[in-house]
C-alpha cells in the first residue's frame, strides 16, 4: 500500500482546487486562506487524505471514509509534524473533536483543554502547558487574596484599556494584565506590550505579562483572527476553559475584567463564553462600561480609524499621554504608515 | 517560536521520532520522553538517550523522544542519527 505523503504546492491554483473540493465534497470543510502548507496522500489521481498547517497549528485534517483503517493517520500526521519541525516549529497544536482525542494521543499529542466544549485542543513537543504553568508561577505576587486578570490586545493602548485596568486595580490585591502575543495586529507585540507597561506604570499592584501560547493565541482561538463564525462559540469556550482550568489557579485569579462590547460580534461572543465557563470554576466576570470622548466610544479600532484618516485630534483624545508619545515617536512611524495603507480591522 | 532543531525517525507504529533542540544558554541536558510503553520502558529509553548524549558530549540540548513502541536498537539508531544531524547543522 502506498501511503506516501506529498507536500502540495498550494501556490499552484489547480492543486489547491483539488484539496478544496476534497475537503468540501467529503467533509463540508472549508479551506483557510491563510494555510501555509498542505500535505496529501493520493491513490491514483484522487486525494484520500489531507492535513494542513499554518504557523504552529495543524488544521483541515481529513481522511476519506473508504480508506479508514489503512493506517493513513500516522504517516499523514507524522509527516505534518516533521515538516513543521523542519520549519522550526517545535511546539505544535491541533484542534479536534473530542471523539478523535485518542487517535492523537497515540501519536504523542497531549490534551490541553476541551472537557466542557465541543472541541479539544491538543499539543505536541517538548514544550507544554505544565512547563508554562511552572514559569507563570514565578510571576505571582502579592498576598493571598483577590487577584484579577485582564486580557488585552491593545492595538494600540487607549484610555479605555487604562480605565478597565484602573477599575480592576482599585478593587483587587493584584492584577495580571495579559497582552495577546499573536502577531496578527497592526501594532507588533513588542510595541503593544510596551505601550501597556508605560501606560500602567503608576499602578503598583498591576503586573503586565505576555499572553503566550495559551491565551487568545492562534492555537486557542483561531477564529478571533479568521472570523469563521461557526467555530467561534466553541473556540471562545475552549479559550475560557483553558484560562479557568490552567492559568487562573496558578496566579490565584478570582475575577476577570472585560469591557462591554457594543460593536464587535467576536468580542461579544467571547464575553458570553467567559461568563458561561468562568462561572463553572467560581471565577467572577466584571463587565465594565466603555468610556466616551465627545460622545464617541473609545476603542482601539476607533483610534486606528482616526490614524488612518489623519485625524490626530481624535487620536489624542482617545489615548493616554504615554501612548500619544509612542505614536508620535520615530519608532512608531513604520506602524503608522502601515495603518494608513491598510483596510484590515485588526 | 522558531528554534533550530534536528530530527530522525517517524510517528509510525514501532518507530520513534527524536528531536534535538538547542536549549537556552546555561541550561543543562534535558530529556523529554513520551512513549506508549512509558510505564514499562520509559526509564530505559531515557537512560539510552542519556548514555549517547554523554558519549557525544552534547550538553546544552533538549532531546524529545516520541516513542511508539520501538525496539532498543531502533531507539539507539534514531537517537544517534538525530544527534549527528544536529552536530552537522552547527
């Protein structure tokens, strides 16, 4: 039996179309446009199995029903893992249905989350959630008591973020602010975390931490960045579960703070998922009303829009002095240029 | 996220995949092993990896072994090959 796994040239439109129609016809699965590499097993001219990845996440795994039981899974996923390793990705993630967990476990994947939800997240490699938790524990500070968490992207850091963190700071012993680390925003992670650090410097009970691989990353939460709505609820719940199950206990977090979401469907779904899942772990959720400037709700997207239009007056009103200084600096020039040229929401 | 590594083997049944990664400066030899027969043979597999790494004088690396029930000599061969590839890549 020829179970040879082939790397597909997805820049070739005809090749890509074959994968798209295989996924669609056999499984009703979509094909993500940000797919980096696709691998296939073929019999004659037909694709019988496929897997893809982008970054460190494996996705779009499908094996033709007629060829189940022929041992295609091990070579297909083994080759996918090897190819990812060749590109320097040694910490690998996969999303799957809970029913498939055992298949992945047999190949060395370990479960991260998915006890309460319709999707499970598994990981592979020498890095893992246990190691992350050990490193995270070092950041714990303050007396035993009510610690809070805020998770922010800050693209860029606005007065709204500042307000949210201030609220948390005034009511908690310790506040951990996690900055989303995934690079899918116009402001780079380094810029974003520095704006946050500068912006909360005066709040002594606030620690700013990188969000890492387990908080709204491409692994825990791909739809946040791709906007495929069908998966959104499940993934937001999974992200919430990983936070509640793994991260909160390490830092003694008893409350999570979020801003009320009037516009963005993704964020609203996320807030609902947090409410549902965190409650099961006895973690409270505080929803803070958005602040306004000149009757307009302060938000990072409004700031980006103003930057795009060159409306520096609005920018100045919506961001704290620290962010304003950064935006006006030489270092931010490249990012500001990028914002002016793009139409991306993120 | 991207780190230099070398590998040998596969995830097929009765085989193993060995990945050697550069560790952070100052860190010691680290062996991470997962096996379907971990309870019975886990210690033995780690011992083999340790022996070979010591022989070769590889110190500042992390060795990941994902075993699916390979035999001793296969384990040795995979680990040695991965280490040679890693050294050649230096």
